C-alpha cells in the first residue's frame, strides 16, 4: 500500500498568557479504512488507519493516544494544553503502514 497525502492541519493560538490553557484542534486527511468494507469486486479493502496520535510541547508529552478503527475518516482531535512558556507544539499521526504524518505550530507566551 502506498503512502497517502494525509495533509495534517493544526490550529494553535499564536499567543497566550503564562500558564494559560489553550484549545488545540488537529485534523489529518486520512481514509481510515477499518478493514471491513468491500470494494467493487467484493474484496475486502485492507485496514489502513491512524492508530496513534501524539503531541509534544518543547519536547514534553502533552498527549499520546491510541486511535481505533471506529474513528471516522479525516480524524479531528481537539484538546486543551497549559502553556508555561513560548515554544513549539509537535504533532504526529502514525498509521498502520508505518507512515508518520507530522506538523508543528509555534506559540508565544507574553
């Protein structure tokens, strides 16, 4: 199976106050094939899902979650994070083929 263009997208505020809790929204374009659907020929479409999502802030883990086959295509993940200092959020979506789709977003604390 070839690598797909997951086009990860993230929405992180550009600025925050020290220790402010900010809302983070992420989405990756991905078919999330659960392995139960049939193609036109009646053959099973192989499972191909994002099975893990991680986010770090300045190298520290913010969220590390398992994703299952019941998650819809183009998974949208929203969560809150406390921002103690200026830095970079790094996001990674891991799929069944071993592909990793990555994105980053900077935030300035003032």
